[in-house]
């Protein structure tokens, strides 16, 4: 398919979608535009009917299968999140049956939303503790039942459906942006958008540090499994980029791929919630956070960040806030050896500055007759406050160990 033919197909897919759901907004963000001295726009895929772009690919793939095989009335997918909800929504729209396989460990909120979108047309099956087993079960079911397996990203029709994001951006902006910033997981969205815009703009592709599937594929020239991965950014934590998506991304320059630490992404989730009232899931916040990495290159330019999803479970908010504070250096944890003598605790408390606050204080054990071990968490307003605090602890003779970045200990005590 030529570039012209692909663009025409993507426009047709976008046009067909308008009978099902409206275009998502492209909104200029004054806060970010002022901060980066650029014209920053957010493509709000978090405002789609299922709060992510995934229903685009599901719609396009399903409409094509149904058109080619009218007797195909059962679709199957394996997903723990946005793809499941997109498929469920479209099963209900097309009036076909859907069987959605999800890991047993999937949060109830996601299971309930999938059932809500699918209604009576969808059956949810919980199989396996990990996604790999879920996927095997789904594919085995397809082989036995003659159902159509709908890949979350590695499918040409899915990729074409995701390209409708680019069609809308061009229509809403009136032209291609100078740069577009895209989150990357399996590569469906980024492959579709890049295939549509081609060389009309610059690109920044953003991956979580714990799942660098595109970067590793670019290094070796082919998709490669990067397991084990960090699943915190669940909308983009993919161990192996798709073969079809990589075929469309293999010409990407490695310097155009940005990796973001999971804790750093949390700072944007919190900022966008507090400053703009925008609820983003971790994958949905990546494009905005990556602005910091290209700040010099975008000054004075028109930039579009795709906020790919807003399916955020607010039960995760305390963890997200915790990760953000630790990344910003305004919260630390220590194991403190506290002398077991009258006045020792008061002496310690007097060392704390006016902006320091104790977030956790717990005796762990008595390590010796004259000392006790204390787990203490301290929040402050500026990271430099810890320099003063630790200097005063040293001067007072307190013995302590900073365990803030010790992931092994953090899993047990933080």
C-alpha cells in the first residue's frame, strides 16, 4: 500500500467512526505552552467513550472482518485493560459476541467496566495469574471455536484504525504539527500515526524505562523480548513490540526514543490532576512528561502530545503520590538508630525544620539494650531541606541509613 493509499484508508476509517463516537478534542494547554515556550496541544484520547484510543483499532478491524465474513459473529481478545474495554464497546455496537480473556489478577474495576461496555454481548473469562497464560488460553479458544482473535496492536487493520488519531489532529489543527509526541507500548498507535504523517513532522516516541521494547528492537533490527518488565505503566508495558508495528517503525532514529522512569511519570499524573484537573493513567501521562526531554528542540514550535488514556484507578493514587514525592526528592525513608534514653526522641524532633513533616514513624525492633531501630518517613517542601536535616543528624551523632531508593527494602517496609 502506497503512502497515499494508506492515508486515504485512514481517512475512510476515521469517517466511518463518526457514526459511532465523536472525534476526541485537540486542546491547547496554556500551562504547558507557557512552561515550554511553545504551542502545546493535547490530543485527548482520555476523553473517548472508553477513555482510551483503543476502540479505534477495535472498530476498524471488526468492521473489516464483518464486511469480509458476514458469518463471523464471535471475536476474542486477551487484555487486562484498555483493549478489553474497546473490544467490548465495539462488540455491543456491532451486535456480535465477544469473549474477553483477562488475568485472574485483573482489578475488579477493569473487569466491571469491560462488562459494562459490552453488556449482554460480552463474556469475561479470568484465566492465569500472568498475561502470557491468558493469551495462550484466548488463542486456544479461538482455534477451537473458529472465533476471530483481535490483537491489541499487531494487526494491520488495528494499526490503520489508530491512524485515525493523526487524521483528526490534521483536521483539527489545520496542518501537521511540528512535532508529535507518542507513547509506545506494542506500537499500534505510534505505527499508525507515523504511517499517516510520514515525514510531515518530527516525532518523539516515549517508553517506560521498565519496558523498552522499541529501543531494543531498534538496537538489534527486529522485535525482541525484553522480559522481565516493570508493569506499573500497564498501558505501555509490553515485553515485545509487534512485528507489524515494528515494520512501520524500524526507520525511527534511536535519539527520537525517550525512556521515562516510572516514578518520574507519576509526577506528571499528579501535576495534571492538581493543576489542570485532568485524570491520566500512567501511559496517558508519558507524552506530556517527555516535553522536558525535548524542551530545547520545541521552543517556538507547535507540538501535539497524545494523552492516550485516562483509565486511572484512584485506589492507586497513594502509590502514585508516593512515587512522585520520592522521585522529586521531597520524601525520604530512613532506618534510624534511636538511643534508648530520656529526651532522645525530643532531641530528634527538634532537629526537624519548619517545612519537615514526619509521614511515618515505626519501631522495628530493639537491636541492642541501649538503641532501638526506627523506620521513619519524612516529607518536606524542597529537596535541599534534606541536606540541612542530614547535616544536623550527623552533628548530633544520630546513626541512620537512607533506604528511599532501596527497592528490595521498599517492597517490605514502605
